[in-house]
């Protein structure tokens, strides 16, 4: 996510401005470690409901027999709103589940807010799969953060029951919060059919049709999530970055920024591909528009959202920095995953660094002096609040989240370039990208790769910058 509040932070500090896809991966014959989702969804425009039938085939890989499965029901965050009141939806939304079956046998479920627990009829051993089927009804909020119906457009983010992740630490069912992105998901395969009213087109994580059709079948393998925008109002400009088709979607009122932002998107994709490693999917969509209070943009696999314009010291300008921030997340979050609730700095810090590097190299905007001031300011915050840059999302008050999690790690990466050279830093990121492609990385994985590539123990450097030690 790119935070709209950044601009405020910047100006209060008196500083310079900042801040589907679809590689059709071969579906292996042998079942993999990825779940497969099949979703058949109907958008009922008048009722503002998405009615879905979903089946998930659980992956076979597990170390011990599995007794239960957890799903995330994020739309339930939009009922009985308990977060900051500025982000409160103007109309509440939620999701209901019915007819849940495991391998054809009806099972009881327990739902607690955004978490659903399904106890399996018998423990599932290693090497065996199970199919969970269910019906759901999604009641769309108005003014919801990310999940939102706005005029003739529906932003469908976290819009289906999403499998929670079970890793070495056990099941992750971290609560929803409006500070940052409280999401953690594993690579999955998707087969999604949409039924939409006449006149709608669908923009999604998968490779899209680019025409209006009432029944649309989409497939995308090897992605962490599946997002879709159903719209009557958007038009598109397209271009190519290497083998990847880049689409910029905008409404009539945003037409003036469509060309510069398409250019930024294409250039950004090329810039990151050449430095970090090739983007592995066939398409990426940039959808302009509002998707929630405090959010300037948001990342999903193969699709990002961005405000059309942002305030800068030279006045209102096309939101190049937001677009390239969100696109950098295709590398840091999309392809290399991490637990965004537990270690938000890992994707946001590297993404903010990528954004600033782009702005410096391609837009000739020099933010390094400003980032140096950010480093001093974050030290003051650490001294008074005792908080570091490597903590859980829930530990940060909203007003210091951006500086500690986005900006200080970005400043650290520029300092690392001063210390070991730009070429080595790019090699670290490139190696990290290739080693953790389609996997989940942690802070210590990043340190290990950095030390190996730099052929130097950078631990004291990272300790100082991220943990304020020494
Ligand atoms: Zn971000």
C-alpha cells in the first residue's frame, strides 16, 4: 500500500515531495504445494451482492496431519466498524457462508469476525488433498477500504474466503487493522468465472478480455491472491514492457493523466525488471481511482490501484510515485512474499526504496538529503516511543507507521549503497528475488542473502538501521 498520509508527513516535516498478470504457468500433473480455488461468482447489481460458489483443493504438502483449516473472511471487517472513524464505510458490508462440505460431506463451521474455522472430518495426512466447497454471499460496503462499490465500479479485494497460511509458527489468523496491510497469503491457482450485468467489463489478476461480456472465465496460476474490478466506467490505454502487457485503466475525469501514468508504468516495469529480475507474468493492470481513506494506492498480484494525482512541492501532479510504488510491490509482496502483518517493513521498505530509486534515476528527483532527515527523525521517535522498524503492524500508532516501516528502511538501502556500492545492492536484491521467487521470505532471509552477496557481515549495519542498536 502507498499511504496518502505520507504527503502530509512530508509537508509537516517541511521536506521535498515523496512519496493480470498472467504467465500461464503450466499446471503440473502431480499436485503441488499450491491450493486451487475455483470460484463461480455472480454480481447482482441492484442488491449490491456478489453470490459465489467456491471450491478449494488443499495442497498435499504438509509436515504433520492436518486437523483443521482456517479461512479469512476479510469483508466482515466492514460490519460493526471498530477501527478509525475516518475510514468507516458509509454502508456496511459483510460475508455469509453456507453449505460447506469437505469431500462432499457437510461440516460445521465456526466464524469469529474475520476468521472461519473448519474442522476436517478426519486428520488429513501428508500427501493427501481434500476439497472444501461452500456457497457465499458478499454484501458490498460503500466507502470500504479496498473492498468498495463506487458508482458503476466494484473493487473486489479480499472478496472470497481466503485460506489462511499455516507455516512453521502455526496458523496465521492475525486480526484486521486499518494501519497497513494485514494480509498474508500463499501462492495459489485460480479458476474464476464471473457473471456480470450487461455493460460491465472485468479487470483482474488474470489476463483480461478487454471487452464487455456477461460471462467471463479467467485463470491465473501461481499468485497470492485474486483481485477484480467490475466496471462500466473505465477505459484503457495499453502498451508493452518487454513481454508484459501494461494496461492503464481510467475514467473520463482522469484522462489528462492517462498518458504520463501509462508511460511511468511501462518505464517502472522495465526499470525494476532490469534491476531486480524479470516480471514473470504476461500482464499488469494499473487502475486509477479511490480505494479507501488514507490509501494512495494498493498492490495485488497483476493489478495495482493508484490515485490519479498527488500534491507535490510544484503543485498537483500525475501520481507517478504512487504508480511506481505499487508496481514495485509486484516484486516485493507479489513474487517474493512475506507476512505483511508480522514484518511489514520487508515489503514496504524494499518497495519504498525501489520507488525512490526510480524517482531518482528516471525522474531526476533527489530525495537523499530528505531521507537523511527522515533517519534523524526516526531515531527521535525510537528514543521516545521505543519502537523499531521491525515490529508487527499492530505495534505502530498510525502516525509513525510510515516513517518507521517505509521511510527508514528506504533510507537504510540508500546508506547501504554508500557503504558497499550500488552494484552490490542491486545484486543483493536480484539474488533475494531469485532465491525467494514464489516463496515466503523473512527478515533473516534478507540479511543472509545480503551478507552472502556482499561477502561481508552486514549484521551490525542492519542492527543499527532497523533495530536502533549500537
Ligand atoms: Zn506499499
